[in-house]
């Protein structure tokens, strides 16, 4: 089952089941989080709860997308209670790209970078037996719900940014139940928009490079995705494709198991606050930056994986600097 969040033509929020070219609207719940909490409290799975609340009301899916009424498939009414985070160096392809980025630019030094060491640790210990803790991955903070851009909308690129590049990823979507237990709703396509030029300058700038907007959706695939997924990334400029590449996703193409990535995020008690929403990026296998592609305002990204339904499309828009040096005022 695939689910979306959208607004109807009266502006009311709705949750719907994807049924071919139509969306079957649900009753009683206006958000995916409310649907998830209802499922938890009624002892149902998410798919079963959605089926129980299904109605005869339907909308044309293409119209929802065309009229830009689609929303990210999971959020929280209070953005501070929605956390965006991610894991890195989880795919072989990403390790190669990151290794090139993190080598010293002023020498021919060929010693192992920290990226390659992280990859080796992941290969050796990132897929432990079920219920066991494996080696921890790279982890980063992306922001709260205020950095989420809806599918179809452009990423604001701040004036201080050196770059704005895509990272096509699987995204795990979670709600923390009343007992503090993370509950996985399913997965979505994600674009973990980052500043790769900044990161390349020095890997210690990686935390800065991740503090950008991001997007995921438009659909939530309930349950676990297939272990082997093949997707496609395209970048368009003035309506023309300037770069495209196939990428691999899914657990079979990762050096960490999804369970291990989840454990090393949710092992921190502060990430298990009842009612909170978590959006966790599982790592990218490839990105256009590695092929010397430099994006600009007006470009658009399209990331597709057939198992996830409609592609995730976002543009890039120039954004003003929101804060200036000396902007802190004494009280």
C-alpha cells in the first residue's frame, strides 16, 4: 500500500490511499501522524487502519500533483517535534565519491581517508545478526520540520551556500508511540539536498553542508521496501535533461542493515520522545557532484523508483541571506 498527504480543493488536509490514477480519501484522520497514532492505539498495522478508514471519496492524483496540493507524506503540526537526520557511507558508490571529496586537495597522498575506514567498518560489522548491535554509521543532523520542502516545490538555496546538489536516498518514516517506542510507518524517496562544495573544502564542514532544505515523498510505501531497488536521478535545465544516472538502493546494496541504522539513531533517549516524528535518510549511492555537475537556480531534480509510485520532483530557487553578520543584538 502507498499513502499520501494532500490538501483538498477546500484547503483541508487529507490522507489518501494511492489507487492507480486516483486517491481514495480517508475519514476521521487529517494527517499521516494521526493515522499512525490511531493504528497504534487500536492495535492495528498502518495498512489495516487505512483500510478501515477508507471512503468512497476519490480525487484525481494527477490533479493533486498539477495543482501542487501534495504534501510531504509525514509531518508534525509543531515543526520542532519533527526531526530530520541521516546516515552516511552506507553504500559502496557513496564511499567512492566521498573518498575523492575528502582526500587532501594539495597532495597526492593516498593513505586511507576516514571515509574509507568507515566503509570498511560497515562492510565488516554493519550487518549484525537480528537483535544485535553492529558498528555505528556516520550520523548527521539535518534540521527540524521547518526544512522540509513539499514535493513539487523548489529548494531555497541560501546566499551563503557554495553549492546545492541532490542526494537520492531511501528515507525511513517514524512516529514515537506513547511508550517511547519508535514505530516505522514505511519508506519514501528522499532528496537530501546538500552543499558538496563546502563539504569538499574540509570534511569537518560536513555538519554545515547538511543544514539545508530537503524533500521526501510524494508517497509513503507502507512496510519494508524490496531489498534491491533501481532508481533514476535526472537534472533538468530549461526543460532539458543535463544529467541522469541510475542508482541502486535497498538493503542488498548497503553495507549496513536498515535495522542497524535504526538502532544507532534511536539508541539515544532524546530521540524517543512520545508523539515525535522522525525522518531518517539512509544514505545515497551516487550524486551528480561526483561528475562535475554544478546546479543553479531554475534547475530541477527528478528522483524516481518505480516501487514508490510517482517521482519526487523539486526545483532550486535563490534564497536571500536570512541573517547577517552582527545580527545578534545584546539584551
